[in-house]
C-alpha cells in the first residue's frame, strides 16, 4: 500500500493540511475554532457542515476563465451545527476535516483532498479515473499540541481510532472527548448528529509500559487501554481480539507516538506496519498521524539528527540521559549574593525616597 508523507510546519495556524483561505464546497465537514484573545490562540469548539461559501460559488461561476485569485480568509462562511442552528463564521476559524471517502472517485466534481500549507499544490482526483484506492495520508508533526489537534480534527464519528504509544493517555482521551461531541449529518434538513458505530467512541490506546497504562486507566477510566507491543509477533496476534472488542473492526485512523525523539528507522518501521495493515492482517487505515521530530526533520530536508537547540529541549523534557553541564557551585553562589545585594540596594533607595517625601 502506498503512503503519502506530509511534514506540517510548526505553526499554530495550519493545524490541518489545507490553506486557511481555500474555498469550501457545500456539505463539507469542518471543525470550528474559538478565538482566545489577541494572542491568536485557538480552541477547538465543534464540528459543523458548510452551507454556503461565497468563494466556492465564485470559483464555480468563473469556470477557470479568469486568473485565480486568493480568497479572503476573513470572509464569512455559513455553517450548520448538529443542533440545526446556522451561523456565519470567518473562514480562517474553520478547519476542513479529512472525512472518510474524500479522494475516492465518483465525487461528481473536482475537489482538493488537501493543500500543502503555504502553497497551492493539491491532491486532485478525477471522477472519470478508474476506481483506485487513494494513498494512505501520513501527517507528520514535531510538536505535541499540533499532533493532538490533528487527531481531534480529522477523526470523525465513523472512524475507529488507535494510538500506538498512548503513554499517559492524554491524546487518546482527547480524541474520545472530541468524538463524544455531536457531529452534523450530511443532509441539509438533518438536525440529528451522526450516530457512533458502537454507540460510543471507538478508540483504543496501546503502550508497552505498565506504569503508564496504570496512570492512564486511573485518569481516564472510561477510555480503553491495553498493554501491547504492536510491532512484536505476540502483540500482532493479540490485535484482532482487541480491535473487535474495542473498535468493532480494523482502525481507520492510527496515531503513532513512540517517543518523539526516536530514531528515524524505528519510526518508519512503525508507520510502515500501520500502513501495511500490521503485516497484511487488516485493511490499511485512511490516515496516519505521527509525532516524531526525527522523521519531520528528514521529510523537511534535514538529515534526521538533532540540532543543538532541539537536543537541549529534548534533554529538558527528559528524553536524554545526560544533562547539560551548568555553572560551578561557586559561580551560582556568587550570582545569588549579587542578586541579593542588588535587591537590598533597590529596597533601601525606595525607602529613602519615601522618607524624604514624608519629612518635607
């Protein structure tokens, strides 16, 4: 099975593989953000369906006769929530969801599967092409926040989610919480949320650390976790029963976080196993999201090795055995004395000024 790797930039805006101003077709599933003040921080709010995007209507009326122009990211797009209510939301606050079935032939019109951040290159599918399975999309991130946001946005109610390397369970629990929120149906008159296949979110987290799994189960008792090595033979033999019990079938979205500082070779082996359906035992997933700095650097044109700045950050997060050498104890003691003397002099100056004002 072929795979298409996409390294995503470390930026808060393109947390999804699409331009923040690209036109949105009617009935497209999007995730709506909430603005968190002047810092341009965004918080995931709720899924919605596009009712009308002026830029999409304009692009269809031009029939590609006029030269293309970049739509306004601040334009208003009408969306419909699962409750049936409609609102006009700025385009830059909408994240298009890579919904199951996108990219399949027979869509009736040309639609972009995604656009690379910062560019106009897209993956297009012609309806007249012979039926074929699109490649498995592998989105690669080097930061935890981006990794979790990608999974919450692009895992839908009809998906079955698996995280390899769930650690303390925060990401698996975030996807579970995201799927517990309602998702609007495709029909314009539908006010009911899309039903969950098992009546509950189909999510599963696996890890090889019993200590991490114990902490995960204690923090999130409603989320299933299992002690499985997904790359070992005994772990692969245990996967069918786990998938059937917790997911109702093979996973369609796979998250890989086997330590963000792992070597490229190990990360690629885990991704290849997921894309290959765990040794051909299962159908391949539609989407794989990876958090690995080494793989991200390699795809972005690096050699897969840590830079000095990233190595320091990795060691500060506990990913390295040897801490960086710091200043000698004598130098630290001298620095504390200088800081204390400076503070005392500043306090004395303030007290003297206050006394002079009171005695005048």
